[in-house]
């Protein structure tokens, strides 16, 4: 079987658009380093209702933002300001702690805008959970083309092409576009792999993929991804991490005590501010980390 298991998304309606989360799930926490996988849109947002995520903290992970449509202004506590657009990968490494916000573009607030893309988290490997925070953005990403199929390598090495994006542990991440009748091999290099159909229709070794559902792939086999009418598919995975990771709100760590410390630090205002976006923040949710909290 090409597909070991499938994970149905949990959908959250945010009014102007829907966010669909496949990881973490009760049946599967991670695929390679990917511990959080959200897909949002496609949606047309009314005037004045663009993305508006106030400053919030992260530890122990790296966020990867990839857009198919739209634009988002990113600011973080390192002083970074970047406008995320389609074709550009933004990698924000939280490490020991970072705060960021994601907002729509002020110059677009008066008109309808489109939003469609992916937001994923990569758990940092053992020994690197507390590294210094960092930010990078890349547009010079390799494109692999073969007839009616193309793939943009966002992270790692695929189809003989390597992206410049930093890998904290072995990682693969790519966007695959199939025109009608297109097909592309899915390589067997990664220890753990999964695909998500985010538009159109496609099959994997003849097995139909379900829209917005994570399909976890059998290891060690080269598989054929194909489409009769056209598709957009995300391929993700990499090496499994060495130890268990805990996820609570925006924090990821191998230590529950470290997450408790991060909660206390956010409540006490010990995280740094976001230059240019200092006046607002997302309060700590009142949800226990464990039953004993």
C-alpha cells in the first residue's frame, strides 16, 4: 500500500476563512520534524478583514510560512519586518524564545484580498531546542519541471535539487503542481513522508487522495503522484526526532517544565516586544498543560 494511514483535518472557521489542521492529531503527532500543519483558504477576504494575528510567543520550534495567494506582513522580536508573498519561504526559528505577529497589508485594507497557503511548525531536534532565535526568507528556490508537472523545493533536497533554506534536522518540503494528465515520482529518500492534496484531484499509485487530508506514505518506496484534471499537492517529511515532544499552545518542548516556564514568562511579560507592534498581544489561554496543572 502506498498510503499507510490518513489524518482528517480539524477545521476552524475564523469567519473570513477556514483553517484546517492535520497535525498534531490523536493518531499521529509528527511526520519527520513536522509537528504542526495548518492549511488555510482559498478565501476572498472582505475589505478590512485580512489576517490579523497579534503578537504571540514561541519556543522550541521553527515556523515555515508558504503562500499560494495573498500577502502577510511579518514582524518579530528580532526587529524583522518582511512581507510574505507566494514563492517566498519564511523560516522563523524560535529556539529559546521569539515573539511575532502576522497582519494583512495596510495598503490592501480598503479592498477584498485573497488568502491561501500553509503554516507549519518544525520541532527543533535534541540539543537545539534552546538555540538563538533567527529569521530568514528565500525566493531563490529550485523548480523541477517535467512536462505537465512541476515542483518547488521549499526545504531539503528532492529530485536532485536543494533549497537554500536552513534545516535544523533532515527535512523535505515541496509544493507540487500537476497540470491535467501530469505525473511526478515521489522519492523514497526521507525516513518519514506525507502528502496533502490542497487543490484539485490526484492519486498516488492509483489511490485517490482526499482534499485537505494528510496521507502518510509507506517508507522506502518510489511512488507515482498523478492527476487527470490538475492538482496542487504538498509533500513534507524528514528524519524522525529522537525523543518525544510536548505541544501546548505555541510552545513545543521535550520538557513539560520548560513549557511551564514559558507560560510563566509570557504571563510575567518577560518575552521581548515586537518593534513596530508593541501595543497588542494574545493572552495566555486558560488551558492546563496536564491534569495536574
